[in-house]
C-alpha cells in the first residue's frame, strides 16, 4: 500500500511540474502586455489578479500565478510589463524596476 501511495505521489508531483512548464512555454512565454495598474484583487480560487489600462486605454488583466511577491509589491500606479518570448514580469515603480521570475515547483523557469 505504501509503495502504491509513493508511486501516486511521484506521478502527481512530476505531472504538476510538467503542467506548469507547459504553461510557461505555451501560454506565458508568448504573452505580451504593458499597462498601468489600477487595481489588484484576489479571485474566489485565491488567484491574485492585477488589472489596469494599456497606453491605448484598453483594459488589461494579469493573473500573477507563479510570480512570488509580485502581487504584494505591486501598487496602484505602477506599470506591469511582460515581453513576448520571456518568462519575466517587470514591475516599474516611480524610481525602481523590479524583475519577477516565474516559478514552477520551486524552480525558476527561464
């Protein structure tokens, strides 16, 4: 019984890692946005969301899953930037630019 539980645990652990790495490569890496943050909130499923308007006045939203401390560091008026092809998100404050890395099971995904 213990062996079965151990195999199940390893399978779930590796499957989760594979899933978040696939997300990084297939969904996150192609994304591109640049907006001034107007609001931050937590959705019902505890997903942290940053919202704002881009330079064209269109609403933008970013779910900060996998970006440690980004939600806590972001303040209304900061600029959130994500360049296509990268897994980093930049938080631009009045006098500082902070870079946040995407984490998958405790490891940075470049």
